[in-house]
């Protein structure tokens, strides 16, 4: 716990600095439980307040973990019929069938997977009363231009489509799949995203080994009204704003995203981002423990 205490002190000294009009990171909690040691995706519960569903990366069980916003593990739920080949992100949605979670088994570091999957499950209780759930639907798909490593997922609250961003391509690309399709499908290329940042010559000179990873998308989430897309990278959050009636293809290509810089030395390997249930804040998690839960409070509609 000494390392955890040091991390809290360092974060307390280094967060809270931002422009007056921008959300400012605060420490909501600290993840120390080894069962949350590789948090690769997160999303808020649609059923319970103050519950965040989390998944772990490849090499871990096929299970959902319920976590409090302060980083405490509440319960675990095994997902029968699913395999954690490389789980990377979570999304929530409700299109008339009740609250569901979509699990992105889409990681592909070597770019060799010929077919990847989304697992759709009904959101389980988080109080420990249920220890297992079944897969409601497995959506198998490929990309139209070959395998990609994908670590980000949302479901548009306005329509039954899932959206993903490729991680290792330059520029990254936005793809979508239809959640109503009964069989294997080919994802649709929505748009290239040339406005996401890339590593600079100065960054590559300072850190030639890791500079190319700094701006790769590792997760994303969408606001309750479907208008804000927050894309997490290892060094920042890039926020795309969609105008009423505008497509995501236009939103990610016509305007620069609004950036928020992460305190990267203190949030190593940031790989999960989630709006709170009421969209009053955004949480960011690291894939390392002990690691902080960063909270970005947002202005309410009445402000």
C-alpha cells in the first residue's frame, strides 16, 4: 500500500490544472484489487447508480466485474458461451430490449485475426446475486480492408449500430456494424479520422521506442444524448462534437476534436473511459495497478 499512497500524493499534486472552461481531472479513487489489474474497458451501469462495469484484457477469465467509482470491486459475473481472446472495450445500450452490454473481443496486436466478435449480454445485477450469465448474441465480423487491432467501442444511443476505431493505422479509421444482423458480416468503413493527433518529430526524438504509441486510440465512450464522442489515447482525450442531424462520418472529419491532456506519468497505460450514468462526469482507468480512477466533472445542462 505504500506505493498506492505515493501515487495518491503525486496525483493530488499534479491534477487539477486546466483552463477554466475545461473539465479538470480529480481523483475519484484508487484501484488496488488484483482482480482489476488489467482493466481494458469500462462502461456505466444503466440499472444501478455508482456502478461501473469493467473487463480485463486477454489472458483473463471471460467475466464482467462491477466496480464502484472509487475503485472497489463489488462483484464478478462469468459470461457463459464467451471466450476472452482479447477483450478491449465495453459499451452499453438499450434499443427496446432493456439494458444490454456489448463486449468487444476485437484486440489484435499482430493483425492476424480473420474474424472478431462482439458479445451482447443482458446487463446483470451488480449486487452479487447472479454469478453467471449467458451470451444473448455473438456478432462475428471482419473488416473490409483486412485485420485491425481495435480497442474502442460505442453503441450509438439513437440507432442499433456499434462503432469502433482502429488503433494501429495512420490515420485511424471509424468502422460500424449492425447489431440487428443475424449472421457474420463485414464492418462498414465510416470514415478515416485524419484529425486525431499523431506523434511529432520531437516526441520521436525524445522517446523513439514509445512515441508512436502515445496517440493511439485505446477506448471511447459516447454521451447520453449521443452528441459527444470521447476518444481516449495513451496521452490525451480527444472529444468530437456531433451537431443535430449530423452523421459521425461528418463529425470526425470536418472539425478538429477538443483535446484534454492526461497526466500520463501518473496514469500509465490509460485504456478505459466511461461517462457516468447521468453523464455528469467522465471516468478514466489505467490498465495498471495500483492505478487511479480519474474523474472529469462536466457542466450540467443548467449551468
